[in-house]
């Protein structure tokens, strides 16, 4: 399928896609957290590797909410049909970065929970989060 937009138009359109505050992912999770009175989190912690979308400091839990397209969800298979080489490289770089960040956080004693865009529509992710939050709180980074 050919892209209906020329490269400049496509670039302008894609530049408007926000990395934070996306309605189908992050803001939907935010609403559910508030509706379920889940507290103790911060958003985009600059002092935590990878700046997780949600960070629960008392639990040393970093939660990332990944968009299926941008992070290359294998379940959804949502891939661009135009500029395939460019987007394949871009998404692969995002996946490599995600892996590096997850490993770095794990080595530093953090737990990492990744929620995919397609999961946000259901409630299973919330059950996973609640389970992670039932584990003992950490004191000064020690269990």
C-alpha cells in the first residue's frame, strides 16, 4: 500500500505524536489508577532509568505503558506499510532500548512491569499491578 502523504506531510503528522500523555495508553492507565484509589506513584521519574510512565518508589516498581506500534508488539503486528525499512529500524531500536532499560532497572533492584496498549482495554494488567503492589514494601531500597 502506498502512503497517501508525501514525506514532508508524513513527517509533520508523525512529529505531532506525543511520547507522553497518549490517550489510548498512558492517560487511560492514569484514569484506572485514580478510579481504583491506587496511590504512591509518580509519573516520568527523571531519577529512574528509562523515566518509567509510572513509578512506585516504595515498591521500587517501574511501570511502562507501551504503544503497540511504537514498541513493536508481536501480538498486534501493527507495522507500517510505507517506508518499511525506516520503521523497522526505528521500532527495533525502540525494542533494544526497552530491553536495555529493563535490564538496568532489574540490576539496580527494581521490578519492571510492562503494560501493552492492547492490554489497557481489559483488566488483566490491573490485576498484575495489584499483585506486584501486594509484595512487601521496601525500606531504603532494601526488602
